[in-house]
C-alpha cells in the first residue's frame, strides 16, 4: 500500500465523528464602513500612498510626476502604450524583467478593511511582474472597493494565479524594525479613480 | 442561603489573616457562614504537577465537606477554578456536580451573588491589582486584554468603592506573575524573572500595595519583594475589603 | 537538555531577556491594537475554530477532493507518510528537473522534516529567502520563532553575520542597510534558481489551490521565476472552501503581527505556462495526533505565532529553549505527540495562565492541553523520585484532615524557628531568590476553633 492510501486510511480511522460546518453570517462584522475612507486609511497604515485621479491620462501624469526618472516602464492600462519601454512578447524568461522600474496595473477589486488589492494573472501577462518591479502602481475605481475579505471572495471568480497585495514589500526581521522594500516592490502607489 | 467557607490549605497554615479577613468580611455583609472543620486542600498542587490521580483523595474530602451548601465561597480564584474545571476526574455524582456548580471566588460571590459593590471599607493607599490568571482567564472575574469585548472586573468594581483607595493602572494589565505552583520551583529562573518584572511594573506605576484574589501569587511576589527589599506591600483583596484604615499606617 | 536548564542559561543574561521580552511584547501589543478594532473578532475566532474542527472531522474526503482538483489544475500531487519520504520526494523532483540551486520561502514543515541538510548532502544549494530565515541559516541555527525566525538575534549580531557571509560594510546594525544588502544578495539567488520551494498556509479542497502569505514577497519571487515550484504542506492545512479564506486571512496577520493582512496573499491554482507545480502532502505524525481526542485541536493551528508572543515564559526563555521545531505553547502541545520522552519538560514550561488560549485565533485550548499532557507524561515517562514521592505524600496528607493538621503545625513551626540559612539552602529552589513567608503561630483552623470556643 502506498503512502497515499496509508495516510487516508489512518485519517479515516482516527478522525472524530462528523462535525457541522459553521455558517458564515456576515452581519456579525458589518460596521457600516465608509469604504473609500477606510481603504485610504489602511493603504497608508500598510505603507502605501493613495492619490485620487479621474482618468488614465491623469494617472500617467501623476506617475510621471511621482517617478520622473524611471527607465524601464510597463503599464497595462488602456491607451498608455506610449508609456511602455518594454514589450512583453519579447520577454523569453521572466528573469529578464529584473530591471523593471515601474509597473502600472489596473484592478477591479479592493478591500477596505486592509487596503488589499486583488490582481490576477488575466491582468498580468507575467506573474512575476508585480513582485519584481521596483515600484508598483495600482489603479482602482472607487466603486471596486468592498468592505471585508468575505465580500471580496464572493466577487473572485476563476483564476490561475491571483494575489492580494497590501502595501509595498516589507520586513521586520531585524530587531522588529520595519523596513519597507524586502524582495518585492519598494513602493506601492494606489491611484483611486473617482 | 447556606454558605460554606473554604480556606485553601496554604492560607490556613501560612496566611490565616487572609482567612480571618474573608470570614469577617462575609459576616459584615450579613452572610451566615459555616466553616466545615474537615477541610484540607482542593487537590490542585498534585493535579497541576501531572499527578491528578494523587489528588483524588483531596477531591473526595472536599466534596464530602461541601456537598450540602448552596454556595461555597473561597478567597482563591485558583482553587475555585480547579474545583470547577478539574473535578471531572471523580465520579460525577449529584454531590460532585453541586460542588462544582456552587463554588465561588470571594469577589465573584460578593459582586454577582450578593450584588454588592460597596462593602464599606476604607484603605487610603495606592493599590495595584494583580489579576491572578486562574481567576481572570479561568473564572472570567474580569475581561482580559486578549479577548475583544466589553471591559469589566469584579475586583475593580469592589476596590473602586473602597474609601481612600487609589487604583493604579499597569503597563501590562494582566500578565502572569510567574508563580504557577510547582512551576515556581521547577522553572525557578523564569518564575523569578516573571515575578521581578511584575513587581517592577507595579513600582513604575506608583503602587504601594499589590492586591490579588490569590495568596499564592502574592506569596511569590512577597518573597521577591522581601529578598530585594522593595518598597511594596502585598495584601489579599479580602484584607483590603475588610479594612477600616482612615489614615495611612506608618511603616 | 530540558527546558528549565536551557531557560536558566538564557536567563544568565538578564539584559538580553529584557530585550527579548520587550521585542515580543511589542508584537503582542500590536496584535491587541489591531484586533480590538475588528467588529466581530470573537465571532471570527469561533468560525476559525468551527471550520477547522469540521474539516478535521472529514479530512480524508477533503484531501481527496483537494487532490482531484489540484490534478485537474495541472498540478502534480505527492503524498509523504513522514519527513524522510517528504525529503525523498522533493529530492526526486529536483533531480528530475536537474535542479542544483533551490530557493525556499518560509515553511515550518520543511524545518520539521530537516529538508535542507538532506538536499545539501547531495550538493543541492538551498537558500532560505525569508530575511529572518536567511539570518538563522547563515548563523547555522534553527529558527527561534515561527513568524520571526531571528527574533533572538540583535541587529549587531546580524551586522557581523552579514559582514562575514555577504561581505557587507560594518553599519552599526542599521536594519535599513542590512535589509537592502540582503535584498541584493537574495535577488541574485532568485534569478539563478532552478526550483522554488514554498510552504502552504491554506489549501482549498473546493478549488485545489493553495495560498501562501508573506510580507517580503519571497515566495512569489521564487515561484514565479523558477521553472519548478514545489509547495509542501501538512495534511491539516486543508480548508473546505475558498470563502473560508475570508475568515482565516482576517485572523492570520492580525494575530501574527497586528497587520490587517500580509503584504502578499498569493493564490496558486494552475502552474504558469511552461512550468511545473508540485504539491507534497505530508502526514508525519499528524494522523496520529488526530487520533487523540484531547489533543486533536492542536491541528487547528494556522501558525500565526501569537501564543509565542503572548507567552510570558517564551518571551523570557527564548525559542531555542524549547529544543523543538515549533517552540512556545503550541509547540509544547504538538511536540509531545511526536516524542514524549524528548519533549517531556515542555508541557511543564507554563504557569497555565491561559493567555495562549485566549489569544489563539482558532481557539485551541492550549493551556488545557498542556495540563492534559502533564497527566500523561507523569505516567509514561520516568519522573524524579523526589517529585513522585512528594506528590504521593501530599495526596495522602490532603485526603485526611488529621494528618493535614499535624503536618501544617510542623511546617509553621519550621518556618518560624529554623534559621534562614537552612530554609533557603540548596534543595529549596524557592529560596534561591525568594524569601518564604514567616510561619504564623496559629493556623486559621486554630483561630477559628478558639473563636468558636469563646462564643460558646
């Protein structure tokens, strides 16, 4: 008998009698959050920056103002192709993106309670993009903000890879001192579309 | 209302004044108290050390002493908790169930059964409350810092009404003092360090007298205070609630 | 060595104990600030507990469902009965893919299985990429905490370590500089890696996907660059539905560090184009723990580390004093199930204060389990004669009121009349740093009887 069968058999023999799965009653959590205010507050708590915008054109202007001297840029926003300095089709291996300075992505889902923004690989041609880039800019419509993780999962449908990103990468592994910029992005900017 | 008084073994032998204060306080509050003469120990010292079986004699003795009371009151959160939680090792007879159901720590009994907060005491000192863990997290005599919800404390309810007493707040409101029964001896280094840190928190916050529902914690802290000659006193909460000091007593 | 011995060694340097205690209390405090803001926090904890309890009661079926879905997603699934089999499976996958350089993100399971030395013995380079794990790896030490692996090291020690191994400049322990240098060093490793190993925080039966949570982004940097991704998980990582992630992701980071969520919560479902993804499902004693009704709830653990941060003993004895893969309160209820004798002092490394149980996001009754392990340990492992004997004598004394009175009298007299040098002499560990109370002349019993006599 292989390990699979052995493990499953042991678990079957050792597990307790069936216990019911508890119901998720979301009313217990609702505190009538002001979604936009809470989202902005939490983004700042987790070390990100938020700016209001009204259009993609304005988004690009803002990005150029915030990051004036970047060399390698990539954006998936509509009508921003002149911003891009790389063509992903030319990328043979994700390692080639090592020098990416700035990545701009659009998301359709964000969570107020923790500032998390959902990105899935239908929106990112290469999974490593939001991690390998030095600076990450996420564009969100304010209507895409849900209050809690529970509502977020109700909206997530099928994906191959997806990630909630809340703030820039960080670590506190040296004496509990918070340092922004571990292995992932060194900064996170959220542009909130009105 | 038939009330039986349980005086824990070490209080009986080493801190009789705590037992006396408890009895006097209850009598002051017009409770008719009986003190059964055959009592010894709740069995906790053996059980917490991993020798539950050796505690069965003590458990049975406890039950036979206290089975007929409506309420069993004791100046120890730890002993009350032990009876409630760990008397599942003996047969769950009607008597055993009664005893487990009817045992109350002193403050719990005064606040939640007698529904009294002002016991008419005077004690003009700066008091720091040590929230002994078994009372706090076992009997839920108060809210603890870990759990989210309404803040409350039976001990503080009572102490707030004591004339002259100023309740001092601590940096770590409910950290363990490090007594822990045989832990105090088997893990001597940590136990002592925890006690020292606890005392320092009280000193840093201007406390003159540390009080608690459990003399065991206080014995540990007092041992450290005496050895290190710290300017602090310890008193069981029954002693404060039974006090009639209108001015500070010179040391 | 036993916990008391290792703890007393740690306590020789009181300044270090203070520093360690404060660093972890700070994390516990951040947890408090964060969870007290969440409406329905206790409901979340109950749900976390309930979902895990339900899952365990149907674990075999959920594992099968998970495997089915993972296979459909194009992921290869492997089963390992123990640590050795786990290591062999990982080794085989690496060999098949010609992988010589491996980057690993935090996985307590691979620590438990001692994967690194196994692979290193065959000249495979394994680099731990979580900063804290990299620090302890360079120091050739095990992690001392499951979330903060290098919490026992101060910044100057890290400074020296990096100078020696990474060739950094002396920087007076500047965390910013050190972290930046680690980023550069590990970036190279990510770029060169032939394979990435990650742990798993949650595995979803309904979708066959796994979720990995990090703050640094190291799991993603590894998994999205290397051509092979191996995710290793214990059988207890299963949750039934994706919706349940809403509960656990709300609980996890807040309990761990006070953050509302980790920076990255990565959901892996299908391998990326042209690459392979493997999942290794490991038992290694878990099904055994499942058979113990008193202890099976220890398998609810989501590895947040909150019980360590809150534990007054852990904070003052350091993670290494537990001499176990998982230290602290949760480790003290898991480890005896694996090796009762080796870990027999751990359930006694507690005052049973209960803070661990109250802080636990999935409501494991940790302190109750510690108490229960004690009862088993005294029966099944050799105990010091003095302890055993004294407990039997005490049990006897307390069962008979007449004996209690006699012994009490002697004890009080001794405390009153014996010189301190005898009372506090060596066999009395109490007296090393603490005074004993003065023995009163009268016990409460005697006072009470006297009063009764007077009243009559």
